[in-house]
C-alpha cells in the first residue's frame, strides 16, 4: 500500500479544485459543468471504493498533512466508520448526476457549487481535527446556501437566508464548543483530545463545550425544535439538488456528531457526565415524535419527506443517546447503518419526487393520485423506498431500526425502545398516505373535486363524463387542465437515466437489507476500539 | 436436519410467478395459467417433502450456510420444513390450487379492474404465507409476517373506493402494529434475554421451547413474561383476537377469493400459526405454565391463562356479534374471528389433546370456511346479493352452492360428519382432562357451537325453506337489541292485537318496506343482474375485454353497504340445476373443498393432517402420543421443562 494514504487528501482536494473548472471552461464552452462533475464524481467514487477495499481489509488509513505531528498538525483519517460515509457521499453524488443531466438544474455555476459541496462533505467525513471539521462544515454550508438559493422565485431566497442565519449560528455554536474544549486541553486533534479530555483539570469547560457542540449539531442535523430551516430549504431547493442535500448534508453533520461522541469525548466519559445521555436521548426521541407528526400534516410531498428526515435523524440521535447511556455496540452499529440507509432512501425518494414534478408538475400529495398507472416504475420504486423507510424487511431501513431497537432493549432503556418501535407506525402514517394516493385513488376523481358540481347532481359517474362526452364548458376546460397536467410528459421528457437511478436506489435499499450482518462485521474493529 | 433447497423453492415458486403474471398482463388466460402452474408446483414441492418429514427428517435451507451472507449479526435467515411448518404450508398450498380457479371465475364473472395486480398480489401472499410456515426463527417469521401484511394490502384496497381505502388503512394500521411493533419488540426482547445466558443469543425455534430462553426466564421472569405477551399480541392481531379483531370484518370489502383464502385461511391462520410457534417452540408448554404471573386477588397463574381467557371471550363475543350481521361476508368474518380463537384457546390450554385439537382445527376450519366464502362469492357473482335478508328462496337458484354452504355451516358448528367435529372433540377431551377451571373453557366451546348454529342455520333456512315473497322477519337483525318492548295494554295498538298474538303489525312492517324498496330498486337497477349474464358461455369472451378502466363499473357491484344491488329479480329466482347455476370455474372448487371438509371429518386418520398434528405434539412433549394420555397433566408439564 504505497500511495493509498494519498487517497484521503485527494478525495477532498480533487472536487474543490474541479469546482473551478466549470467556471473556467464556461468562459469558452457552454455546458461543460455536467461532464466535469460526472468525471470528477465517478473518479471520487472509484477512489472511495479503492480506499474502502484497503480500510476493510487492513485497517484504517491515516494521512498526516504536511508531515506535521498530530499534536498541532492536521490528520485525515479513513477508518471503518468514515469510509462508509465516504462511500455514501461519493455514490450519491455520482448517482444524482444521472438525474440532473436532463432534469436540471443546468448551468456551470450549479456544478461548481455541486463539487464544492461534495468536497466539503468528504472533508467532514475524513478530517481528524475538530477545528478543521468546522472549516469543512462551513464549506458545506456555504455551498448548500448557494444551491438552495438557486431555486426559482423569492421563496428559495428566503429559505436560503433562513438556512444561512440558522446554519451560521449553529456553526458558531460548534466553534464556541471547540474553543472551550481547546481551553481545557490545548489540542484540537481528535485522538489527542480523547486522551486529554478525561485528564482535563477543569471538567466544567469540557461540559460547557459539549453543551455548545450538542446545540450546534442539533441545528445542523435538524432536530426539533431547531429544525425550522430544513423543510423550507429542502422544499425550495431545485428538484435536482434536494436529493443531494437531503441525503448528505445532515447525514455528514450527524456523522460528525457521532464521531465527536465516540472518538473525541468517548462513551465512558460522556456516560459519567451528568445528564449528557439524557439530553441526547430526549432530543432524539422528541424529534422522532415531533418530526412524524409534522410530516403527517404536510400537503407538499417534498416538505413531508423533509419532516420525515427530522424524525429519522431523531432515531440516529436517539441511538447515540443509547450508545452513551448503555455503552451499546449494537446501537452504534444501528446508528451508522441508519445514517447510510436513510441517506440512500432519501436520495431515491427525493429523486422520485423530482421526477414526478418534472413530468407532471405534481407536488402535493393529492396530485399524486393515480401515479401508479401513469408511471408504474417510478411509483413502484417509491413504494419500495417508502416501505423501506417504514422498516419493512428485507431492507436497509429495517436493518438500521433493528440494531437501534435491539441496542435500546439491551440497555433496558424501555421508553426509548418504545419510541423506536412506535416509530414504525408513525412512519407508516405518512408513507401510507402517499402510497394510497399513488395506488388506490383514481387520478381524475381527486384532482378536481369541486368542478364536478354541475354534473354530479344527476348522480352520473365522473369518469364517463370526462372520457367521452363532456357536456359543458367547465368540463372541457377541466379536461384540458387535467391533460396538461398529465400529458406533460411529452413536453418535458424524462430520460431513462432519471428513472434508472431511482430504480437502482430502490433495488439497492432492498439488497442492503440482506447485508445487515456484513456491515456489522465491517464495523466490528471500529466498534471494539471505541466501545469498551 | 438435512440441508435442502426445497423449502426455499416452495417460497420462491410463487414469487417467480409474480413476475410471469405481470409480464403476461395482456393475455389473461396465460396470466391465470401461471397462477395455476405456480399453485401446482408449490403444492408438488411441499408434498415431495411430506413423506420424509413424517418420517422424522427436517429439511433446512439457510442463507448463511448456502451463501455466507448473514442476515443480521448473529441471526440467520433460515427456512425449515419441520412437521409444524409443513402442516401449514401443505394446507395453504393445497387450497391455493382451487382458489386460483375460483378467483379466475370470480374476477371474470364480475369483470373486475386491475386483475393483474390482483393475481400478482395473490401469488405474493401465498409466497409469504409459505415463508411464515417454513421460517426457522423469529426474525425470519417476522420478515414474512410483515411482507404478508404488505402484499395483502393491495387486495384489501382493491376496489379503490372510499370504503376500500379506509379498510386498507385500518388493515395496515392493525397489522403493522401487530408485526412492526409488538412482534418486533418481542423478538428483540427474546434475543436480548437469550443473550444473557449460555447457549444464546438465539432465536431459532426448538420443539418444546428454546432452552436458552427457559434458562433466561429464571433470571428475568418479568421480561420473559412481557416478551411472551408481546409475541402473542403480535400474532394475535392477525389471528383476530379481541380487542384486535376489527380489521377483519372491514377487510371483507376485498374480493371474495381474498376473503376466502387469505382472510379465512392464509393470513389469519398465519397469526394462529405464529401463536402455535410461540407456545410450542419458543416458550414451550412447560415454561409457559411455570412462569408465575402474580394476579392480585387470585394468586399465581400460568401465562397461558390470560391468553385462554381472551380467546374464550373472543369466541363467545364474536359469535354473538355474528348473529346480528346481515351482510353475509361480515357474518362469516365474525365467525372466522370466533373460530380462530378456538385454535388459540386449544393451544393455550397446553394439554396435548387440546393442542392436537387446535392444530387439527386449522385445516378443519380452513376447508369449511373456504367453502362458505366460496359460496358467498358465487352468490355475489351470480345474483349480486350480499345480504342474508335478501336471500330468501335462493336455494332454488343456486342449489349446489347452498348445499355446500350447509356442509360448511355444519362444519363450523362441529357436527359429526364434518371435520370441525374432530377438532372440537379433541379440545373438549383436553379441557376435561385438565379439569378444574378448564371446564369453563369447555363450556365456552360448547356454547359457541350452539351460537354457530344460531348464526349460520338462518342462512340455510332462508335459502331452502323460505321463498322470496313469503319469508319471516329476522328478529335478531331487524328488531332492536333485546327484542321489542311493547305492552298489550297500549291503546294505539288495540285494533291489531289478536288473542293468539299472531300477525302483529310491527312484525310484518319491516318486511313489507324491504320488499317495496326492492321492487323499486329492481326496476332501476335491473341491469345490475342482467348486464353481466349469469351463465358464462366460457371464460374466453370475457377475457378479451379490456380490464383496465373498470373503476366506474365496479361502483355498483362492490361489497358496499347498500341494499341497492342484491335481492331476487322482480320475477323471483329462476330455478337452476346444480350444473347451470354458475361457471364451472367456481362450482368445481366449491364442490372439491366441501368434499374435503367431509373427508377430513370422516377419515381424519387417513387424511394427513391429524397424523402431522400428533407428530408435532409428540415432538413437543418428547414421548409417543399413546403414552401422553397415561401421564398426569402436571407431570407432563414438568417433564417438558426438564
């Protein structure tokens, strides 16, 4: 393994450098952005695979930047945990491009932000330095603000602004937390910190630092009640961008939070810290419940899925709480798997939603009526993904939930276990709503519930009027409106790649449902290292 | 334990059929052909394992051993054809053969929409039901249990109207609450409990109970009890134990083949089957009896007693509710609720005879209830009649169907020549042998038999012994609960009072109004009977129809809560011979299944199910069946524990 330790820095530097290419080349050529992004992210994915093959066979890969020792230098670490996240990020980043080629957004600046975002996310996953983590959090955030703001209309600008304010406050909170910890220990390297923190003379500084970090990440991961930026950001971002943001941005933050808990502060130290476990558990459990309730009452599909993310990340945070409270390896496995699984599922779901919006302009749950007959493949894939999200086996969603729930049971945290088991039902509440619309609601009946007034008096049936002999002006207009909505496919074609990527994600979610044992095995060395 | 691919093949054969069914959606004859081929193949695979299983061999296929993939850490995804598994798989796959013919006749007779989805989901349901049968551990059974809920949902919501959607919602809510919450929680707890002791963690079924769990239960009795009730509640939802039963009656909006095979056999029995797995092979009778549950005021009782009480209550209450249901399928649904509780009650009495009775009741009830549902469906297809009050004199229109119905009804009540008698007999012996408070359960069984006659005999009576223009009022249906309260001294009624109490105004009035409504309705909706001709010249002419856009046409012949569609035509029922009353696609399955119910009742020793049931009990108690009757009950229980 001669040069394998060069891969981590390359993974970060390559996309950031490549981000300049679309703009530079854009001076001369149009439409180079997609090609640059595709070449880069495919390369990144290949590199991530190469890295993974080394990490999972012969242990972690560490690159020390500039050769400075870790007490004051910066390390990039690819271990069993971070490599999994790197695989997810590069995979999703490459996959979403299959959508954006036809589905948009287009333009070279978009792909610049896209690559910048990927670089930032990979940085978050690979860095071994808490201050460096802040830098990458900011790179990610700024790229995300730009991407959200690139949506149409003033709402996108407002959503981006909201995100910018909250996101920056959160990052500052995190930075304050790091400052407190630095005051107490004098180092910023994660491995150094893990030995320095228990030895710190003034634990109150550490506690304060942890408190700031928790609040900062609660915003970044969009935990209730600090989630308010997230639904608008997901909803108002361009359709092609939402899958990327939803799958990766909060996931990377949640990963970073998990990393800080298990590697920096360490489970034993946090377990001894008063109320730490209880606070993390409460944030997670409350978010699971609140997120679902909010998801159920949404009418917009993207917004509903956004609130669903609040509750699903709640599960991950609750799992971290179980790790702290119960010293549970199982719960940590569950958290990792659910992070990756949720990222994958949300990619697919948001891609599906984008596809439907692109072809029909359908954005609300009601407008999804009859989708199964019009777009059987997309509807089927979305159904698989939704059921996976609910946790129906065999699927990645079930595997994550199983380990988290088992961890809670093993730690005898019964209220938490109850919330996790009930989350199945809660998720079902909004998933079934969408499914029922897609499969068991005929399209025409629901779309124009009021316009039927004049004809409904004779008790005649709606379908016949619409299809054969419209007997009034209203009917004709109605028919055209419906045709416009339904027949949009001709004007706004959906490419094979767009459908294929949704199907691939759905199949992947099911296939990974059988990998529960394998992933746990891959994580095993990491788990035994961080959990005593 | 012999490694063999056949358990997996039995599960997958209908999964493969799903693909073929969807692929041939433009050619209905080919599509239905795949259903039949898959049903025969599945049955063939299962039968091929039968002799060896009776001989004591257990076939197992494990994902880990065949591919090296571990499903979850420490948990294998394994399928195992043991006696209990093959018992259920054999039943479901055998009945599927006839149901696929019947479903073809039914769906074409009504010219239903989305038939491809229907047949695909049907095949998927059978795949998962056999998966439940062969599952070798709690996680595997959970996987198939959840998938079964999932694939039957499209069947329940098939009609795509509000009623069907609401029923579908309720169905998903109940079944996922049972599976995703209770069953998963119970499974996780068992995994955790067994991880505390040597030999664990394990979730694999063992005849007579998991040893690791028995050891863990000594250390953590409270959690072991909680896990037991979680598992029972999880399976109890599908077994329609009260108070978790109400999805079943609502699910009757589904097409009748679904109500018949799935909501009388495969789905609901998978719940009862799960209860059997939990009682016999997870906890084991000995452990269940020995885990003391401290009830204030009564003292310590076995874990089985609360389950038995719930089951006894359910079977009595559901029978009473059934009496007041006018919709035939709903009445049958409550009857199913009651009959499933027989199975749960028999299992929870823990006595070997009661267990044999309970297990044998699985096929006994399946054959009889499937007959009843097939008859209800045939009546619906031919006459669009769903309500019992409109069935007066229907016996001359559908003689064979109503004869089969009579056989099924007798089976429900447990009358001797029919299979239901054998199972009830064993259960009564079991209850009597234990004695003591178990006599109460015996009493519940006997009372329920009477109630069974009370709600099914009126159907037979009205079909054969009444005619459309001359029939009695249905006091249980039409009068307020508790009867009519009326004083003879009431002044307003003076004119009508006859000294012999006959011909009272309020007795005939409801009948009159119904009849007038019927006449009016029949004029308007006469096409509801005639539009789809009663007698099919052959399936082919229907097959050419485009079945895509039939949503509007199902609106008036679905299983709705209206009296608009059914009842005799204006000129009264036409008289038909048994061979012309319906299509052979429906009559043949009815005849075969009804015959099956009689065969099981006359010669249970020769039909394979009783033999398997006895073998299961022998495995659980670890001694030959003949010796079981000589050992006292308490001693038997302690021997299981050791």
